[in-house]
């Protein structure tokens, strides 16, 4: 059973970021090979699930996931990493395929504890000390304001989920 999350004590920016994510934020999601795709990210009303859906023609193509929304649970022992240190972002640099390098100042990765704890829809991350061998959701925002709100929301939500996990562990140990 999911617990109710209170956001009253979070910063103004975190609450604004949560509000925006609930309404939907358009950003680039970098796929496993580093190729960016425009998606709309949405946060569930209970603040437990972050989902995304492709935009434009890709939404109509079954081979690209079609219109199906994909999602991850923020309670899956996740942490945030600002910048482009994940392997996914390393692969997004301009190269032979004509890809455009990610704007490192607008990048955020949500790293997960292990592949076993994450839905199949999250692409493999890796590389760098912080993300080695870990699954990640790699996001590049279109502007600084959106980035600031999304980062504040993600860090606030991840901290709240850590607090909930600690409370649940304490309750379990006191019942034993």
C-alpha cells in the first residue's frame, strides 16, 4: 500500500516543479543509445510514479513504442544526478550519425538501485562513478527555468520517498 506524501515542507521551487510535472512537462528523453526523443513527462497525483509519452509522429509508430506511456516508480531506491555523467548522455554527443550533443547544463539523470527494481521501460545507464552499472532515466530540459523546477521537484520527491522507506523499515523492525 502506497503512503500519502505531504509536500508542504518542500521548497517553493520543488512544489512548483511538482505542480508542473503533474500538468505535464515536455523535455528530451535520451534513449539507450543516447538519441534524444521529445516526450511529455507526467507525475501521478499520488507522487509515486513518473510517466512519459512520446510526442509527434513517433507516438504513432508501434516500433518506437507507439502511444503507450512508460513509467517508473520513484520509490525504487532512486537518486538524482545533475549533469550528463551517465553513459546514455556520453553516447548522445555529436558523431557519425549526426547526433547533437546534449546541453550538459540542462541534463538530469534519475538513477535506480538495480535493474531488478526498475520497470523494463527504463533504459540502461552506466558509466561514470555515480552511474556505473545502474539503470537511469536521462532527461534534457529545453530551458533553464524548466530544468530548475524539474531538478527541485525530483530531489524533493526522491528525498520524500527515502523518508517513507526509512519509516516503513522502522515500523517493520518494531513489529518484529
